């Protein structure tokens, strides 16, 4: 059954059921599903509501049960003193597990105790990290930051504990024990050994101690680099173009005088005026020696750390035990993708140059396309393309958030047979009253996990989009995650005290679906060991579900059915959309930029420590980008992924290619295919507990290689180019 409204206007049964689900319903109380790390609702008198009801403001968001607890359901997290007490208990528990491991003869129990140790420290550290970044007050923030540092140091001590290493290695070295392990046991065992090998555990004491020192240097330099990269640029009011005079301004002392400055928080790539875009980009991305110094400190510390534990480079260390496997494989993938993509970028670039020439007819000669121009004109031409194809409303309409979140729930119910049901939290459980607690229910298994939806901006909240895994899903542990975004709230509704938000655009919808893909990966995990569950795998594997969910919302039938279900469209509206994903118009240049960033990430973390990051960035820019550089700029100084995803930024493109393979082979022709949904669920349940490649081959349906992965990115772009771009007449050039 095709789940969209056709031109005769009938409404499918699924959409009628969507309306019925808006009604407030009572469900089994939270107390019946006791679990480690999440609170429980002891009072059945509080009814549960659908996500749409909560986010539309029809019921108050701040309702809680009468039972008291602490943040994330941990009673000790109710005060700042409790964080230190909890750390004392966690450390004592971990030390007791270490004693048990060392007293055990090598065997399967050693492996299970090792996983218990890993789980104990990870649960605490992941909770603390999330709270430290989003604490409700300064006392809790300071306590969480100190405890987070303590946990980090304790983890490094465990990773360099020779006795622990010998205990786990004895399991691998014992032929009798090793032969009795199943494939999931072996994967977990190799994962533990790999993590400790990365710390140079097998090397002399002096080198192990230097490793710990280098890790501390990396953390310091990385945090400094991030803080500098997040700072706005201050421009004297009189020096800024008039078009920027409505930006936020502040008064500062300058030579004993009060001077007004404009705060520039971005590169201005969305501004309609060419000179303003150039001015904003030059200033926001201007070369900064302090940023350069901190980035060099970060790279230097990583280089020394990797060399000290026996690797040629930081990249080689990071890519060991990933799907890519080595820097050489990553380089081949990126360069081959760039070669295949180049003709498509050439065509898009001709359109972009023509568009800029049209807007600047007074300028003579061929126009130069600077970095800010590329993003701006891609968006403008994208909108023009959609107007030509009568599909502008898909992208340009702002969407009601409550419809989007309910649409996500509808998709999960139809395809994956799981439901998202709001839960009443205990007092003190939520980090903010705007956070919504959701129980995830499987049709057959019942409650399978919890998601805290922390989706909107507020004071004291780190403006990040990410997933925090609080507890991993295993056969004995219910998963708990926090899905964090920073969408804008509706100021007028906020003042009125209603729980209602701005509409969001398609980019933000894709962001929500991307992060939900991560959340579902964690929630569905049912491995024996937490170390191999959900998002615990390597980055180029764990990003696959999130990229797959971007594909879901980009499919026209899914988009119409779950995001904009009551629009009336005919089958002809899908003529272009059914053959390619909605995110393909003018996407080749964007993909080229991702390749450039990935190659820079690899080059900076290669076996040769650079003397100047700007020199390498400019060299790669001239080779791999169609855009013209702006002299005096250093765009990579604000590239935060160099810290968060050091040597692993390629993972987005790698995962996108595999996600596309999964989507085109399982869901493209029938996006609501229940059998395909069941196959996907089974794949996600396994986590990284089985061989990555064989699991993916089984899911896709055949053994694929790197050529297939590259084609999975390029072919959708070719379809769009062939059906639209190469039919446009741009022969009349202004230059």
C-alpha cells in the first residue's frame, strides 16, 4: 500500500489512525519496567500522551510523578555533593571488579567481568559528560566537570593496567579457552585487547606513562581549539557593511573610549549580497595565530602519542579495527569518489557561475566563486529547480514540529513495529522541564528502552547536535539515551507559558532523523556485551543507521506520508523524486566539500607532522575544490570535527555510501516494506558483535565493494543531473 494522499483526496487508514492516536491514553506504569539508570513513575493517575499532544502544547510539559529522584533517574544526582559520592561508589565498585578479574582463572567469566567493568565506568562517565555540558546550575556543572575529569583519568589508568591486560590476554592465549568462545565472545575479546593495545599497554613503563601525559595534552589543546573556534568575531560598527548593522552589537572599551562592535557568529553564507558574503567570510574565517597554535599543539600531541605506542601516525592508530582499516584505504576511497564526482561538480559549477553573473551584471569577466558563494548559490538554484518541478513546497514550507515528531513515530510503527510513548518523569529526573521522556515499545517485546528528547535551545545548554548513550542495550540491560538538538523555541509561545515551538525546515527535520537513527541503533542493541552494542562500534560503522534515516526522510513517499500527510499530490509529483533522493539537487559541490574536509583531516594526522596547517589546507583546497580561495582566510580553524572526529571525518561519506546501498536495495521501491524493516531491526540488534562486512553483505543482499559504495553516492546525483541540469540552457554567459 502506497502511503500518501493521491490526487483524488482519499485518506488512507494509516492516516486516520494517526488522528486517533492524538487522544490521551493511559498505559502501563513506568514502575512495572524497573531498569538500571532510569526513573520510574509510581502514580498511575498521570495519563500518558502521544508525542504530538505533548509538543503541540495541549498538556503541560512539566508534569511529574510524586516520586523524587536525581538527574537521569539516579537519586545521587539530585545535588552537587551526590556527584562526588556517586564517583566514590563507582570507583570502589570498579576496583572490586578489577580484583575479581585478577583472581579469576582465564575463561569466559574473565571476559564477562571485563565487560561489567567497562559498563560500570562507561555508564557513570557518559552520564557525567552529558550533565557537565548541560547542567541546570553552576554548582552541578562544576561538580560534574570535576567528576568527569576524575573518570577520564581513571579510565586511562585502567587502560594502562598491566595486570588487567595480562588477564584478558590470557583468555586469547589459552587455546582451550579461545576455542570455546563464540563469534560474539571473540569480537568483544578483540575489542578489549584493541583498546588496551592503543594505550601501549604492551610497551615499557616509561612509554605507558608518556601515553597518559600525551592524552592529557590532547584534551587540553583540543578544548582550547574548540573554545577559540566558537568565539564570535568583533567588528567595529563603522567598519561593517550597512547590511550587517542589524546584527547583535556590544559596547567595549577601546583606547579609553566606548566603541560599538558587531558580533559576527557565522560566515554569512546565506546573505543575498555578494560583497556582504565576502566580507563576512573574510572576517569570520580570518587566519588566527592563536587558533593555529592550539591546532598545532593538538596535532603534535596526537602525533607523539601515536608514535609512542608504536604507530606511524595518529590516523593509522584511529583506523585500526574500523571498516576502512587503514589510511591508504580511506585515501583511495576519497580520491576515487572525487574523480567520479568531478563531471557532476563541473556541471553544477557552470550553473553557479551563471547565477552569480546574472546577479552581478555590472562586473565584467568570468565570476569567481568563493566558499560563501558556493553554499548560497547552491541553495538559490536548488529552490529554483524545485519551483520548475512544482515541488518547492517540499523544501520551502516550514513544518510544525509536533507533526514531524508524530510522523517519525508513525514511520517507526509502520516499518519497524515500534512505538514512541511519552512517559511521566519523576521529580528531579529531567535536566530541564522542556525535556521529554519517551518509552520505546516493541510490538512483541514490550518496553525496549528510553529516550530523553532534549531538542530545544536554552541558557546553559551546549549548542550541540548529538546522541548521548547513557546505558547500552544488551540482553540484560535496558538502554537509555539522550537525543540532543538545539532547535529554536517560539518566543511568543514561550512567554505565554505554552509548550510550543517554531516550525522547522527540512534541514532540521533531516537532523532530527539523523540523530534518531543513532538513538534507534542504541535502543535496539541486544548483544551479550555492552562493548559491542549499538553505537559502541567504530565511527564508520555506527554512522550507517543515522545516514540511513536521512535517506528515509528524503524519500518522497515517506516525506509526504509522515511529515506532510494531508497535502494533496498526484503520482506525477514523484516522477523525479522516485528515481533519486530529495537531497540530490546541487549536492555534488557539497559532497566535494566533504571530500576536501576528509582529506585535510587525514593529511593533518598523517605520519608527517605539518609545520603549517594553513599551507596544507590551501594546497588541498586548490587541488580538490572548484571554489576560489579567499586570501588571508583559514576555514579549517573553525572545523571542530578535527578534534571530535580526528582522522575519522571520512566516516560520514563512508557511512553514507553504505546507507545508500541499504536504502536502494531494501526500501527505495517500497519504503514501508515491513520485511525490510524486520531485516534492519535484526541488523541493529547485533550491534558490532559480528563481523561488520558480512553483516552488511547479508543486509544488502550481496557482497559489495568500494566501487559499489562510490556508485551509491554518485548515481543518485547523476540521475538528477541527467533529468534536470543538463537540460538547462546556460549557453548565454555574461562574462
